[in-house]
């Protein structure tokens, strides 16, 4: 089944969501800057959000044949708020880390090992 | 009906109120010791409400079943013990936010305990995680503390995101965020075209929750973080997220996702075997006490996953509830583990002082003579964690191994033999684990030291560890009530996803539920 020849549906959104998820994971794994890692987290969370909204949308699901109610949109709103709370704490932690290490390079966090 | 669930949520409301009060007023009141008492009072009130308004919730987002009340008791009890153990730290070195954040984490766990909906479950899980970052940030001292905070934060946020991604797929195939409806949809098998998404949802949710319980290969943060922070923070991180992860596993993976058990038991089996072997083997080489206990907590996560493996395998057979129920054994083990872990970290808190906690195993030398009662309590915890009869940990291990060995296959081929192998790996691990637990006991009693431990961690920590030791002994000598409670909890978790379905279907038919959830699936691929 070729996505390119189809009208835009849930599957297309799932693919975009998966791309966002993978980009986020790669970003978290490769970025050495703590803020870069934070951006990766946001990408992963929004990839999941996109999936929720795509599954919940009745427009995408062929003229309301499969409505899932508003649950998907609701959980996406919750996730946005939680992501904001996490970002606030992330910035506090990063600032504090910078005060101690004079860098935001996470590779310097290697004191504890063994 | 709504009054019922409002009253049911009184413990959560109390804790939210008290925690907010502490965080807001903490700025203005200089006398810090008061906040531990306020927090303890809030938890006692919450416990009274849990007792009074037990299982009266209507359907909706909450499952007010025996599972919820078992976990709520465990959580409120653990919260009270943790507040006691942290009393000294929170009045000497910490701001009021410390104990406030602890209450928020307990509140999140209470929500997870009765969540029957993915939204509420995720909010509850985050409400456990976010305060724990603040606790780590406030509780850790110096460069190692900050490093531990940064490591834990980034990995934990990532695991939450992975869990959420899995939830999204589960929502897609289940057609709802409500676990009862997901179960009703999936009981006939995943709709065609969605098989891949079902397996993806299972693997992603399992991975995200495996991080919370520190199971391999997501365990590597635990030793670093526990070592870098204070003993009381280590206790919080070893207990609260683990309860959250196990409960979410029971509610979502254990009962609400039928039809995925084939993938499920293979995955859980490999992870369980890997986790306990890795944890126990690496613990043998450690000299830092908190690092050793971190590896021990990893190993215990592995034992608990035996229960999940049995539950997954049992989903495939005809009769789902046998006398040796995997989920019940897992919940019992969780409670026993929580008691012993809080106890041993509380004892370590007591043995240290404000400046420096007890760091290495060698520093515990001579405790048998200088601090006989604390040493005895630590010995009780070590024997319980090692699974020596007649202590509580023995019954926990017995239940788990018995559930794996006694597993009767219906038409599911293969699972029985592998579960037997898993039980044997578990037994071998228990023998290896005895090595490092007994080493601590031997150091305390058979080695002398000219520099005795400070023992300035405060009366609260001492009392908490003493109570834990008594409870471990009591459960060990009289395991019956708790075994029954855990068995009822597991049964309730199973039946409430099914029984509610009948009630909700009736509600939908009567038109009292505003949205209809019974459309035909059409093919997205």
C-alpha cells in the first residue's frame, strides 16, 4: 500500500509522528548540550501528541466513521502542560549544573561510574 | 454517584491541600520542624479517609477496587515512613519544599493506584516523576548530587515520553483512553491491520515502565543516582517510582491488553532473567552501600517481573486465575520490598550525620556492638531481602517462584518449560544475592572499628527503620492477611476491567454516556 497515492489519512500522521519520535531520540543520544537534549525530549513528546490527535480526529477518519471522542485531544493538552512543567525544571537543573561545572556539556557528568 | 467519587478522592484532595500549604507557607515560616509534623498529619488524615471511603467510587476514570485500596495503603504507609525518615534532613538542611514535593509524589502515586484511564494514569505517573526531580535537586549535595539530578532527569523524562508514545498506539488500537473500553475492544484480538501497532504499544509501554522500576537494560542510571544523592532520596527513588511502574504494569499490561500475551511473555521473560542476573552479579563487587543497594533494587525488579511473565503466559490459557497467581505474587513482593528498602535506607540515614551520610560497607564495621538495635534492624532487612525464612522476603520469593513453577499450560505451548527455567534462574540468583547481603551482616557483627558511625540522623529515621523491621518480622511470621490482600487485589484488577464493561455498556445503551464508543473500525493501512 502506497501512502503517496492515498488521500491524507491517519497513517500519514503516524509516519510524521514516527519521524518526530526518531529525530527526538537521535537528538537526545547525540547532542552533548543539555539544552539540545531538552529539545530532543520535546520532539519525542510532540511525536506522541501528534499520534493522539490523529487517532482522535474524526476528520481524518473518513467522514466520522470512527470517532473516538475527545480523549485524544484532551490527553494532548495534558501532555503540553506537563511538558511545560518539565521544561521549567529542566532549565533550573541545567542552570544549577552550569553553576557547578561552568558548562552545559552533559559529557562532563562522568564523576559517578563503576 | 458523583458524590461517591468525590468522597473517594478525599485522600488525594487532602494531600494536595497540605502539600500546597507547605510549599506556599514554607517561605514565610522560619521554624522548619513544623512542616514534617504537618506532612505527617496530612498523611494520617489521608490514611483515615482511605479507610473510611474504601471502594465506593463509581466507574469513570477511577477503579475503586481492592487493587486500588491495597496500593493506597502501601503508598500512604510508605509516605508516612519516608516523611519520618526525612524529618531530620527536612528540619536541618532542607527547605519546606522538600517535604512538600514528597507529598506531591505520594499524591501522584495515589492517583496511579486507582487510575483506570490512560490520561489519569499518565498524569499520575508524571506527578510521581516531577516532584522526584525536585527532591533530588534539593537533597543532593555538591557536584555528585547535581550530576545525579541531571542524569535522572533526562533519562526519566525520556522514559515518560516513550511510555506516552506507547499510550498513543494503545489509544489508536483500543479506540479509547479508558482501560475498560480498551480491554473490551482488544478481547477479541487486535483488529486486522493493527497487529504491528499492538506489539509496538506493548514494547514501548513496557520499556517506559521498565525504566521506572529500574529493570535492565534501563537500569544503568540507578547506581549512579543512588550513590550521588542522600540515603533518604535513594529510598524515595527506590520505592515510589517502583510502586508506580509495577501498578501501571498490572493495570495496563497485565490485564487491559489481552491478545498481546504472546509477545508479552517472551519480552518479560528475557528482561526478568537479564535484570536479576545483572543486578545480583554487579552488586557483588560494590563497596559503596547505596550503590550496592541500587544493584539490589535492580535485582528485585527482576524478581517482580517473574510475576508479570506468569501473568502474560496465563492470559493465553483458558483459566486465567490459578492458586499461584503471578500478579498477586508480584504485588505481595512489591509491598515486602518497599518495607525492607525504606527500612534499610532509614537506618543508613540514622547512622550518618548532617554533613556526611554513611558511604561504604567498611564504615558499617562494629555496628553490632556500638548500635545494637539499628544493626539488628539492618540485619533483619538484609535477611528479608535475601529471602531467608521466616522473614517477609522469603514468602515474597516463594510466591513468585511457586507461581512460575506451578504454571499449568492450557493450550499454550512452550511457556511452561521457559517459566521453569526462569524460576531456576531466580533461585540461583537468590543464592548469589545472599553473598552480598550476608557480607553486610558479617561486617556489622564480626568486624570491629575504632571509628563508630555518627548516628545523628535523628529519632524519626530510627523510629522509621524500627517500625519497618517490626513490620517485616510481622509479615514474615503471619503472611496470611497480606497474601490474601494481594490475591484479592490481583483478582480485582482483572475483574474491574471486565465488570465495568458490562455496566458501561448498559450505561451506553441507556444513553447516560454522552459519547458512543462502538463504531466499526475501518482499515487505516
